[in-house]
C-alpha cells in the first residue's frame, strides 16, 4: 500500500472514530442531564474520550504519510459518517434538512481547506503565543457566558458551546504545530508553557463539546465543531504562520465562497433543530399555571395586564321593598325593607373570552320598621 493510500485510509478511520465519540457523547448528555460538562462516573463518557483520542492520533499519523491539503479536508467527513452511524446504532434518524446542512458544511469546509497552500515551517515567538492564548481564553469565556444566557433555547446554547469548543481545539492545534516546529531543533524546556496551554485548551474543548450536546441533538453541535476547529487553525496559519491560499486572488475568492457554503450548512442545521424544538409536544403531566382560588381582584391581577386589572366601582342593585301588611298583634302598619349595601370594589376578569364582572352580594339581614 502506498503512503498516499495509507494516509487516506487513516483519515477515514479517524473520521469514523471522531463520529463514534460524538455519538457516545450525545447519548451520555441525554442520559445524564445533571452532569453537563464532565460526567466522570459514566463509563460511556470515558469511551467517548478514548474514541476522540484515537481519532486525533490517527489524524496525526495520516498527516505523517500524506499531504496536509488532502488529510485536512478528509477530516470534515466526520459529520457525514456520524448521521448514518447514529441512525444505525442508536436509532436517531436525521431529516432531509439536517442532511442538506451536513453536506453543505462538509463540502464547504473541504473546499476551504483544500485551497490552503503549504508553506515553510514557522513557529511563534513568546509574545505571539501569549497574545494568542489570551485572545482565545477571552473568546471562549465570552461564548460560554453567552451560552448560559440562552438556556431556554437548547439549540442556540449548543451551537455557542460548540463554537467555543472549536475555538479551543483549533488553538490547541496551533500551539501543537508551534511546538512541533520547535522540536525539529531538539526538545527545549521553554516549550513547557506551550504544552500546558495545549493541555488546557484540549481539555476545555472536550468539556465544552460534551456540554454542547445537551438538548441540542447531534448534527448541529458536531457540524459546528467540525467546521470551526480547522477554520480557526487555518485562519491563524494564514495570519501568523505565513500560509496563503492557492491560485492567488481566484483561490481567495473560492475560499470565501466555500466558507459561505459551510456557514449556510450550519445555519440549516441550527434552524432545523429550532423547528424541531418548537414542534415537540408538551410533556405529559405538565400543568399550565392557573390563578389560585381567591378574590376576583387577585385573579384579575394574575390574568390581566395592570391597566385592565384596576378595581372599578360597580353600583349595588336597588333594594326591593318588602310587602306592606297589618301586624297581627297590634293592627299597625309595618314595612320590612333592606338597607342599601355599600358600593363594593370588584375587578374585571376574563371569562370564556369576554369580561366577567362579579356582582356584589347584598346583606340579607332584614330590619323591622314600625310606623
């Protein structure tokens, strides 16, 4: 087997391992909602970590046997493998919209990475590494905080966490390349901080990717992570490592077009997940909030806006005079009347779509008046 064929085979197996790890992570997130970042007590989570580690190792070996322009685009096949694997192993079928979004994201990313030209190996100095680490930490922190503010929309929350995870993984790859370039001249102690940054970013990316699958499904977070990770690495490579696009201005325009296609695929995946959330039936046993039994004014305050729930003064009904007759013991004329009840404060409250005005109940105590 030639080196090129071996690198292609390793790239396919690496994509399958990444897809398997993502599926296991998503299942763990569904079955353990209380542990969104690191469900350490779940064996499945450790299996997902092992699959992701295997995928990363095979990807590095594939880069050793094949060109970067071929191996990197093949890594985008992770989402394409994940959808049929999820349908086969866990019975989670993807709709037509999800497939279109996944294919658009994959082909857009593959085209973008294939246009990145190889360049001479370069490294980063201390100032550049400190600036890159600081900017990445701020970006990841901001995305994580933004995800916490949209808890009511699991799909949006998952996308934001997946973007943060992709940024962390992408910068981990950047520092890995810088250390690899440094080690061509021999291992140095000065690379210990860079190794620590690699460990922190890789761990952060793993934890955020686990949290991104909680309530957001599989396709949208995985596609976002698959796209953001290499795009961030390629952007840093172009700006800081001197890498360029092939074919000059034409290649740059094609790369931007591929980026637009990949972004459109991510938007399709996100909207598909949001539409699925809106059409999910209300869980059984969920009760709507109704006002507690109490006075009409209490009900109006809960069911109506403040402008409509103000109490109004309703006049009491006119009293009905009692019949006039002769008292049996004295023969005098007497009349029994009811006193006028005071005006009662009540409030409007909705009743079968219209206003309901409860009427005051008059005091039934009778008073004997002797004339």
